């Protein structure tokens, strides 16, 4: 959930980038304390076991995520759903205990279209995604990347017999079988357990922004979501004006280049922007106060060699600059951002 800003996500991914996503959403659950699907299909989820509760999201906003402690959610409209040959599963997760297997999202176990869950191996850091295709099976996985008690973005991109796993925008592993389509399964998609019963291998932790796309997203598109710069209506491209930017111990300026593109299908032209630097120790500093810009639909707002000041008193280390934009006309502001890192000696 990105409906208000409290604290920037600290995990650096790449020199910041963004990518406009044109893939359709099958479901989109912001999990803002509820199970409402804000996508075009309105396939709202329902709790069928336990009782999910509101939690703080990755930005520290209470009510921006859901807590699972043995609870199970079903999406009944996705029973017997034909996902075809392309599907992307995207979500944010924070696993809070390191024991036992835990189902995250699936519509079956051993016979399924897809099954994303965590194991107890490697101190609970083992994440794997299995898929059943018309002519084979795939199983992509990751070990020792997930950290217990931390937020991570996970994407599984399924494409004509291929399964790619990404964590925090980084490609991890690919599994390939014969080309084909995903199996059609007479079960609903469930969140928070595996499909072998409502009280079996339940997930314990927090989940946020669960989205199923009807296409295989590109590397750039996955990074855009992990970098919190995904929006269906506008996008940001941000980069430092020079590679590997740094300032001396006495401080100085960091310059950046920015392009904010307002899609021609959007109806909004007034936006609010601000800039934050998150120091390596986690402290947030406002370097650009909130201001308004006007960007007509189908046009762009650009900045070239725009500076912000790095103060002498800031500690040495690798810090993160993030540029934010929000649409005040949307509920919660529809905030997105892009970022890059720099060094202070």
C-alpha cells in the first residue's frame, strides 16, 4: 500500500529506473486493512479461516498491509480460471518466523497452476514457486535472500513453460520446461496457506500489494514495482547526473536528472512532489519540501542537473535519495517514487 509516506524503503536495487506497465491486472489487492480488489474485475477476497488484521506496511503506515497468523483468504472467482501461457505474481511479504513450510499464494499443491510458498530450509529463507504446465512442470527458487522480519518484494514471472523468480527487483532463478499453458484447476486461488487444507502450512507474517498480471512482465517492469515506481497512470525516470555520485566529507551538491510522464489516459494534471534523503542509519531528511507541479495528460515534466545539498554534518556512508510524486485527486494520493544511491566520504 502506497497511500501515504512515512519512511522510504532502504534496500538499494539498481540505479533508479521506472517502467510503464501496460499488462492487465487480473486482481490487485492493496490490502489496506481489507481484501478489496481495486483491479478491473473486482474479484474481492474473503476470509475462510481465521481472521486477518491490519498491520503496518513497508512504509510504516498502519492499516497499509494485512497480518496473517494462520489465516486463509480465498479468491473464489479464480476457480477454474484459464491463466493461459503468461502470468506474473507480484507481492510484498514479511515473514516473521523461520520454522515450518508456509503457503503464500496458490491454487493447489502438486496439481496447480502455481504455488508460491516458503520452506523451513536455510533458517526459513527458502522461497520456491512451482507451476504445472500443459507439458511439464517448473520450480524456481531462492535461498538465503529473504531475511526474517524484513519486507521483500517477490515476483514470479511465468511465460510459456518458463518460471522466473525475482526478489527485491533482482533476478534470482529460472526453471524451464516444454512450452505450453498453465493448468486450469478446479480450486480457488488462496492466500496465506497451501491448498491441502485451510489449516495447513499457514503463512505467518505480513502481506501487501498482491497483484496478478495477465502477462509476463519484463525485468524493467518488475524492478519498477520493487522500486515503488509502478502506477497505471504515470511513471518516473530518475538518475544521478553522473555515475557513482559522491561528495567529500565537507558536503556538497548531488545533481540528478528526472522525467515524470503523465499518461494521456489520465485525467489529472496537478501533482505534489517532494524529495527525501534516507541516511545509511535510517534517518530521513527532507531535501525538497512539498510543492505542486502541473503536467497535462500526455506530457512530461523534466529536470536536468537538479541539485540537492548534502550537509557536512551528515555521516559518511551510502545514502538514498528518493523523489516522490502523488496525485491528490486519488484516494490516498496514489504515491509513487524513484530513487538512487550516493556516497558521502
